[in-house]
């Protein structure tokens, strides 16, 4: 097996390990719908196998369908999440057998595939990149489900580097053109393509994501009670849902606690805030006299290298993420404190842009100039418009294979179950020019 194929095989194995770890719970926990926002875990499990069957075995490998009878049941577009518990889902043991059978054949297809074949699904093993990123994304979704379940003891924790205090600290990104998106990254999604130039005025961006300590000031200073800080839609949402703090925060004995995978613990001040909606992030930024960065600003601060005029794959360069650079891949079940990864700083000095928390941006999810939908319309195209906001950078739960500087995630502005926080930006004032 070639080096590339061995790497693909290793990534497939790693992704499956996560799917099985997060579903190594009793059948009742797997079958139950823990939140109307999420699927039962056993749906996610069979869905990743069915997706792999459809794309690797049938379309790229030309094999006959193993289970065409279940395609519709595991089609995310045919059945919204709220409907999924009522479907005659494969029971957990059968789901595990099914996905293992698919995986055996996937490894055979990989073994025999010519990765220099120009077919767009086979070139550079694109279809394997598609399914292994998909499975890792569902692993993160499963973690969000486990967090929403409020059940203790299901998710492991681990150690992270400690942070370093810097106070409020912003970095300057000078004016000028930079490349956004990619045309060269083999496994990039359609929505990251094609690479194109943008020319941005100078701006300031926070060195770190907004911390719990900073966010608590907004909470304690009545940020949730003052419509001046909120958009019209945001204020309506905050009032209708009676939102008064991030999801999973609880006030008890005069201090804030949080519920994290079934455990109550004091809110750690130096960690980036997570489980806030776009509306909350946007309101905080206005209260603080700043704003959310656009996604082009975010990407420039993350990856633009003024020494070469080129964009890097990651803030620190083109090398894969290491443990000193970013908190990714569920090393621990939490973001790392601000300042934990000086070795992961971008050329302009911004830190923790990759990993820790997804970061809401000011931008709606929209196609880049020259966008072509691939390999199917429902991957990105149907979400474009003024409905979904873009998130960048991945979270502590995101696998390194499923994030890079150009990666775009998107969600509705009300969503809080995802591992999302934000950082602020502001324009450069006249005096600072
Ligand atoms: Fe999916």
C-alpha cells in the first residue's frame, strides 16, 4: 500500500474508533432522542456507514448496493432530526455489523483504486477524504448529543497546557490583498473553493477567543437585559427563550457553575466561552464596543503570511497540527485556557484560531465567486443565503483532518449546542492609521 493509502487507511481507522467509543453505551442511551435538535446516537452510527457505502462503495468503487432498503432512512434531507426517533432504525448491534461490513469493502476499494485516476471522486482519494471528514464531523455531533443528554460518565477528560494571562489584547492586521479559500487543497470542500483575492482595510482582532471571565462581565452588567446590544431578531429570540447566560451555565450561591458532560463545576474564568449563539456573540461584541470579524478577516488573521504574501494551511505553517499548536481531536473535553498555545500563533500574532471553540463570524454563508457544487448540491449549496452564519477554526472536539484555515462551518444564529464561542474585531481608527 502506498504512503498516501496507508495514511487514508489510518485516518479511516481513527475516525471509526471515535464513532465506536462515543456509542459504547447501553442500547437505551443509543436509541433515545436526547434533544429534538439531535438524532438518536444510533442514527448517526448507521448514517456514517450508509454515507460511506453510497460514496465509496457504489459511486467511486462501482460495487452493488449492500442495503439500498435503508438509504432513505439515513438520508439527512429526507428526515429532519426531530423525525428520526420514529424511524425503524437498525438496532445497535445490527448497525455495528452493517458499518463494519461496509468498512471491510471500503478498505478493499482503497487497496485497488488508482489515486491518479482523473475521476473527481477518485483523484487524490477525494472520496475517502469526503467520508473520513464526514465521520469525524458526526463524532463531534455525537459529543454535542452526549453533552445535551446531561448524563454523567460517558465522556473522558484529559489534561491540557495551562494558559498565560495577557489581559485584553488585540493584534493588528495591516491593510492589503490576501488569498481566501483554496483551489489546491485536495480534500477541501466545494464551499472552500475556488481561491480568490480579497483586499481588506486594516483591522484589529482579539489575540484570543473571548473568555468566560470577560463574558461574565457582560452577563453581570445586564447585557441580556438591554436591547441596545441586540439585533431585532436577536432580542426577539432572547426574550422568547428567556436566555440569560450561555447554555449549560447555572447560577448557584452567587457564582456561575456549568454543566459539562453531566458534571457541575465552577465556570473556569480563563477558558474561551462556549455554547453561545450567534445572537449572543454579536450582542457581546456590540456591548464591548467592537464587532464580530467577517470570515475574510478571520481567515486573513489566521493564515496570511505577510513575509511571502501567501496564505498558510494553518496559522503556524503548513505542517499538521501538533499538541503544542492546537487543542483538537478531543484531547480533553473542553477548550484550553487563553494563552495555552503560543506555538500555534498566526503570523499576525492571533492565537487559538484553530481548535478550542468554533468561532462565529459576522458573515452569512454564501458561495465564493466561481463556486461549483460538488459532489452533491445538498453539501453546501442549499444552505447558502441569509439564514446561516459562518463559523471558523474548529473546536476541541474537531479532528485535525476535518479543519484547516480555509474550512467553513455554518449554522443557524440561534444554535447553542455546538462547541462555539467567538473573538471580536474592530476597525482601525483614524488616529491609529
Ligand atoms: Fe451526515
